C-alpha cells in the first residue's frame, strides 16, 4: 500500500487487449502460473483453502448501482469441519455510523482523506452491498449482515477435503470516493472498484479472519476468477485478469474504439488465474497504452485524457519496464502475462495484477508510487502475508526493495538510500507511542505510529537483517523465500526460517525482539584504555557488533563480535573475536596495538537508538 507519508496503494492485473484491429489471440485458458521448484519448501503441515469465483455484474453508471450473481466453489483443504463461513462486505464501511466512520472521528490523528467525510454522506453517496439470496448446493442458508461482515450458518457442515457451491444474488452501490474504492475521485476517475464484491473470508491455521473493514489491510483466499461485467459502452475498463473478448467489445489502444457494437452496454469478460482478489476501474476518458517487458509481461497503462499529466504517464512506461525487470531479478520472475498501472483510487494501493494510483503528480512522485506498488506484486500479491496481522512484512519488505530499485534506476543515487527510514524508526523508538509490530493494523493508537512501524520499521527489519547475516545471504534469502512461498500465505516465522536455512544462523531471537517487542538496540563504548576496549549493552535487544578500531599509528582494524545465540557468524573480512552472550551487560577485549579511537557499527545499518555513545 502507500509508503508512509506518501499515500500509495495498489496492485492488480489487467487484460491482454489488442491493436486497433483487435486481432491479438485471446487467452481463454486457466494456465495457473507456478513458482519454480525450490529446496526451501513450506513445512509439511501447511495447507490453504481454495475458491473459484464466477460473477455476472450489471453496472448502472448513472446511479452507481449494480446487481450481481456470484457462484463460487469453495474447497475446504483444512483438517477442520466448517459449520459457518463469513464474507467481507467492504462497501458497507462507507455509511454514517460505521466502524470506519467512528474510528476515523475518534483516533487522535485521522487520515485526512477520511476524517469525518463518511458521517456526511447522503443516501445516494453511501456504499452498500445487500445480499438478497444465498444457497449452499442449492439449499438456502441463514445469513446475517453485521457491519462489513456477512455471517453464514451453513445448511450442512463442510467436511475436510469437501468442495461446496455457494450461490449468491446481491445488489450494491458504489460510495463516493473516500478511501481506496469509490466513484468520482478527486481526479475525475469515474469508478475505482476495489473491495467491491462479497469476498469470502480466509480460514487458515489460526481460524477465520473475518475482521471488520475499519481502514487497514486485507487477507483473501487463493483461487480463480471468471468475471463478466456489463457496463455503459463508452467506458474503458481495466483491472485484474485477462480480457477474453476484445473482438466482441471492439476494444483498441489509446482512446480509439473500433467496431463497437450498436448497443447501450457491453460485457467485458475477464479471467484471472491463481489470485486472491479482483479489482477493476472504468472511465470513459481513459487512454490505454502498453509496454512490453522483454521476456516478461505486457504492461498496461490507463490514465485520464488530461494534457497536464500525459507526458509524465508516457515517461513512466519505459521506467516501469525497468522496475519489472529489477524486481524479477532480485526476488523472482513475475509469473503472470500482464500487469496494469491504472489512474484511480485515492493514493496508491496494490491489488491482484494491477495497481490504482492517483495520477496528477510530478514525475518523481509518479515513478516512486509506481515502484512501491509494483513491488507489492511480489510482497502481498504473490507472497500473500496476512496484511492485517503482519502488515510490516508486506509494506516493509516492499518499501525496502522499491527504495533500492528507485535508487538504482534514477540518476541521483544515494550512498545509503535507506537512511531516512532508519531515522524515522529511531525517532519512533525513542518516543512513548511505539507499539510492537505484532499489533493488529486496526489497533494502533495513532495512524502515525502505524505508518512508521509498518513501512519504516518493517524496512529496517530487512535492511538490518543484512547487517546481521550478510548482504549476500539476505539477497539469496529473498529469492528462496519467493520460491518457497509464492501463491501461499507465509507468516513472519516462515520468512525467518528461510533466512536461517539460507545463512546457517539461528535468527529466531531477531524476529522476537525486533518484531514482537519494542525493545531497543543501544550499545556504547564505556572506555578505551591503551589496548583495552570496554563496551556495554544498554538497550534490551541483543545484536552482533561491527567495530572499527583506529590505532595510534593511524592504521585501522575492523573487528566482528558474534552474538552467542546466533550460533555462528556472518561472512566477514573483519577480525572475529570472542562472542558476546546477551545476558552479560559488558564486554571487553584487548587489541593488538594502542588504540586511538573506536566506532561501533561504522556502516550505520544497525538501528542503534542512541548513536551518541558509538564513538570514542
């Protein structure tokens, strides 16, 4: 989603459309992409649910209301018998008195895009999803709407290994654009359709994840989507999935529409294999461009026909090709055949195979937002961590790799492009408002602390791990993590286990202290006396230490002090000396010559909360 201080949300796919003659072959298959074979496989007890959606949608662009028929086949791959299921009805959040509305009006630092706007919505501006009928294998079931959650009592329990068909009729209204989804955005985009359909909640080893929609993140069931969307013939549509019928709708590039049928409405037919969400956007004034990634996907760009932004959106296209190549190289090959960058939403947000981003930006901002949201195609859209519980894995890892990509692909390269994130985290760590990264996304006391924790501390977690295990080990860990956990729902522990297997080090302590507590890192130099150097651990969190020692003859020797509980050392050219057990608050050793000065962590990649005592 957004990078903290820059609202950025997104990521989803679009279609495989055509030239003006609409003769490109249509992909009608469900060839589900798979990750490469990897030595780092998920644990043997891992399982996940599966769902196949078919939806037929009829949209009225005048009233912003739509009717839907949804048929889904749900497979219970768990060892449990399920007596109930739950759906998310996200649009119900956009009603006066909703949990999102009240939370926004009571949190000390509300998101300015929301503030008290929901409370002021008129009846024709609110959002809703009404479920009118629901059947399980042809038998009606009892259901109740409670805020943004549909509670369903099943007619028959779903047994382990069993698949059932759930058929639903619903009607809905698109809310005024306030948060992520909606109509009539500030930039004039007609429809930004995220979180728009009744979405089955995820059930995993922790049970049901039927969290109310209050403003944060998402979690969904992996599956295949088959969506037929009927909408005014003048609208151009982009989003998740491959367009199956470009010839039928006469769809061409740019704003050119050819051979369009003489009807008031057209039906766009999309299929999306092996995703956990489906998003679309539509506007009558979209320009549609494409760019081909060599040996990679076709990129789609949809943006308003606005002369003020057109040049930036044209410039963005070759840079997005470079970004796609960068992430595929450093994480793993992007497996789908296309990806779409679509003007819409309220900032930037990741969705399956595409992103919605606001488009009236300076080029640097447009490129930065696209870099972040495209990186989400890996961290969350493919490595689908539960964002509500572990948003820092999604946002922090995305921020890390996208910041490096931006630095690499722009002319203004910084020696340490991550230093701002470190400074932001350390400021939070020294405040009285930090909460552990295990805090549920909706339970942070302040939006500001959520943002810094999730984006910046999450970034620091990964960057500092390179300090702990070695940069090459971290690079390989990211690739191994992708190979092992793409198309699944990994947890932070799954990631750290991959890091341990890659490096040969014990790293559970790192996950525990940095992510599950607010313990701070603070090491200091207590004294330098001749050849003897005395150090102290002031903060509660343990770390291995890099030391730079300058002797009286101005020669320099680098030392590495292993942390005992790591049970090993990172690759280093420094002089390795005795390890330091965490329980001992002090440590001393004797250098080979008389010491002139000492510096702890000269690289600055250890997130020491007080660097004033790092030199002597």
